[in-house]
């Protein structure tokens, strides 16, 4: 007597077991369909895609102020670059502004200390404009200390010396820019009562004239000694070949 029989030996086993794969497949399909219905996945909209693509901007006040300041600086530099070749118009405009400042001082009968400070500053700028970038006296002193007089570039002092162009310590454009800015600041200060310091203005005028004469005298002696002229007036000009 056989105690164990395989599933294939039972009657009707083949029909019953053949239904199992079909049931499992149907159960799997129903499970996936229910999951998809419970959690629908919609495609991302255009607005959400744009929001995801755009980085979050930095909203700090310091960054906004720095960006605005950089923009203004670039615009101001663009204006300076545009007016660089117009030398005559630039100096005419500065002269008109200086004349308006003198009119303001004359009619207001005050702010003499502002005018004196502006005069001293303009005198220093003009002196730097007339002075060569490489001072011959300092160059000779350094050459004598080092034992080589021709180590540094200097102005020619003899006829046989090599020609070297005159290079200013303060270029013309920087001179104009600094002078115009100083005149504009002085003109604004002439409208503020805090800068209206009572002084005896004839003393300031006499002191400024004495300072101007002494400074220019020393500069002219320096020009004669080292034989250089900071201006192009009277120099030989050669036409283009």
C-alpha cells in the first residue's frame, strides 16, 4: 500500500494546479492597477519646471547695494572713457565750474577757508603735473650711491644723450579729473554753513600768493638745471611722411 503520492497522481490535480499561474498573474495586475489609481503621477507643469531651474537669488541687502554700486561705477567709468579725447572741452567745463565757485564766494562773502583749501590742493596738483615721473636729481643721487649713474631712466642733460620723452608724475587726464572733482566738492561745501569759518581773507590770499611764487620759483630752477620743458609749446613738430 502506497502512503504518498505525488500531486500528479491525484485525480483532477492537473486541472486544479493549472489555475494557479493564471490567478497569480491576475492578482499581480490588480495590485499594480490599484497602486497606480491610489497614487497618480502627473507630469511636471511648465511653471514648476521653471521654478526648479531658476536658482534662488540672494536677498541680502549688502549684495544688492554692492551690485548697484558696481553698476554706477561702470557707468561713471564709461563716461570718463568717452570724454578722454576731448581735452579742450574738458578743461573749458572745469574752468566754468571754477568761475561759478568764485562767483559764489564773492557774492556770499564767506567760505574763504574752503577757497583757500581748494587753492592749495590745485597748486599741489599743478606741481605734480609739471614734475617728471623720474626726478633727475633723485636718479643721480641713487646712481652715485650705487656706482652707476645710468641705472635708472632720467632726462637727457647733454646734446649727445639719448632722447627720452617727458613722463609726468601726474598725467593730464588724472590732473583734470582730480581738479574737477575738487572744484565740485568745494562748490557743494560752499552751500553748507558748517564750513563757513570766519577768517581774515586777505591774509589767506597773501599767503597763497607767496606759496605759489616760492613753489614755482623752485620748480623753474629745477627745469633750468636739468633742461627739460614740461610743455610742448615751441617744440619742433614733424609731419607724417
